[in-house]
C-alpha cells in the first residue's frame, strides 16, 4: 500500500513538472512573438475608472445637437502629402514601442554606455526614424482635436483661465512658457476641428499657471476644486466626455501645482491624459504611457552661433538654489569649489548664457520636482546635458534615444560626477555634441509651428494615445 502511494505521488510530481515546463515554453514562445508584453509590464496603467451610474449616452448622430455642443469657429484644414503626392502608411501596432528612459542608471552603466555611441547605427538619435517619419506624416493628415468653446468665451468671469495668453513671450512666464505656447499653437493649427464627431481627442483648455496667479483661485486647495467643478460642468452639458468617461480628453500644465489639479476629480485623475512638465514616475497622479511628458522650455532669443567643443574650456556648469532639494545641496557641497567646474548655489557669477557657451557639460539637477528648464537651455546653447534626476519620464523618450545626446547618472553617483565626465573620450564627446545640435529643433517653440518642433513632437505623443478609446464614431482609426 505504501509503495502504491509513493508511486502515485511520484507520478503526480512528474506531471506537475511537465506541465510547468510546457507553460514556461509557451510563455517564452508568446514573448518572442510579442516583445511588447515585457515592456508594458514596467508601468501598468491603473484600472480604468468605470462610470458612477448607468446613464445612457447619446450616439454620434445626436451628440452634436444643442446650443453649446459645437464651436462657431470654422477651421480650414490642409491636405498634407509627401513629395510624390501620397503617403506611405505604416501599421503602428505591428511595431515594438521603444522603452521609456527612467533615468535609474548607475555610474558604471552610464560610462559604459557612452563609448557605444558609434556602435548603434552610427550614433543614430531615433529608435526608428523611418517608422517615426511615416507615422508623423499620417498624424499631420489625419489627427483632429476638439477644444471646448470656453477658450473663445470673453464673457465668462473666468475667461482668463481658458483663453490664450495675450503675452506668451513675457519673461515673467519663465517655466510656464510651454503651457501657454501649446495652447496658442494648437488654436492656430490645422489639427483643430469644430466637428466633435470627427475628433480623435478633446482638449480641456484651462491653464494651471493662470489659476496659480489669479487671487480668486490661486491656493493649492482651490485649484483642484475649480478644476473638478469645470469637469463636472463638461460632463453635464456635453456628451463627448461621457462617451469615454474622459479617456479621450487631455489637459496641459507646466506648473508644479498642476500635479494636484486632478485631486478632486477622480475621472480626470484616472482616465484623462495630463500633458505635464512635472512627469514624475513616482507621483500618484502621473501615469507613464497614459500621460505625456511636456518639455519645459524658456523663451530664449535665437542662438545663431554655437560654440564648438574645442572652445568649451570649462568641464561642467550648474547654478540653482540649493535649498530646493537635498540632491542639489549634495552636489554643491561636493563640487562647489572645484576648479574645473562652475557649480553655483543661488546666483551665478557673470552671464548665464555665457556659462552655457563655455562649458562642455551642463547639469540638470532635481529641485522641488524632477523637471527644470535647464535641459532645454543646455540644448539651446549647444551644451551636452547631464541629467541628475531620478524617476523623470523624459519628453519624447519613445522617439529619441537620450543616451545619444546626454549623460545620465543617478543621485547616488554624484560623488563620482567628475570621474564620469572625464572618462568620456574626446571622440565620444564630439558625437554627443553633434547629436545635441541635431535634437535642438525638438525643444523649441515658434509663433508659427515648424516641423518636428516642441509643438509637433508633443502632438505626436497625443497622436500615439488616440486609440485608447474611440470617441464619438464607430469607425476605428
């Protein structure tokens, strides 16, 4: 009897091993067919927030009826094609997405990565330029965005919150320039549609920066309440939100308070997309792959002459308030007196632009938040950025390979900062600098948008997210 039990136990154990082996073999086969499975596992999107009730929503035929459901402004759309008069379209879903750069890179990994610039397709900056170029052309032809009419309503007591900024190049806007330029560029673009039934996405045009400076709203508590009431009005007066419960809606913010703007609106928080400078991977309201990192850019005059590498005599430059973060305090305490680097607490000695022009590397260091405009400033002046900001979801990181034009180190590697920079050969630095000059166009705003500038690159990120839910019609894009 004991022998029979042992035989049965051994048989069951062998069967379990066999089934486990088959399961692992099947999983390996599926992963080989679809490498995207491994990438998507890094940042799972929180569960879609279901509707609070089972209210019936109207269909596309009657969604646009009624006084406030359409814009009075007519938009002339351009027909865009390539030099041959036609567009070659690529099936995006059949291509692997590029993994997002999370900046959690150790010093040793970073130093090993720099000499590899030559090995990866001659220092190519894009994960797949051909795919990006074709998809970009399709976006120019097909992408349509509906903006709520508050952006045109002069009579509203809070019109300033929704309308375009009258003086976007005012130096006082500083860090919040990108938020306003996106709205201005979008309102003047061919992407806008007055017909919500053909819209891929819907834009909520409130400005966090304007609210932050409006004495009626400006507190950290009042701003989320104002936003929640606005979203509630949108859901009550329009059917567009209710079609997807906000998943095809987005808003833009480049003020740190914007991180909390959705705190009082669960649907906005969990379903809608935020286009945010403060793209913190660890923040509870920011969701990588759903939300969109926005490049933080200051309005700078054109830089016609870029200082070549051989004329850059200083190793590194940084200037910023030490009290804004422990990371900055640590950097300044270690390297503030180094004779090869210009590391300043608070105010810089001399000219800020000249410090960028004479330096080989310019440091971007986390402050209150992971983002600052120092990255775009470095690129503007032709200085290779050094990113010391963990958990930063970098702008355009699914298109651009940041390792080809910047140096990325972790907070813990600040004591080795000088050794890391000195270990980069002259040839590798020249390649980094050359690539900086190539990517500068992606980090620039213009009164009239230009191809591949910050506006179009941000629009492209939204384009990639347009099929989360098909909004008002049954035709799949």
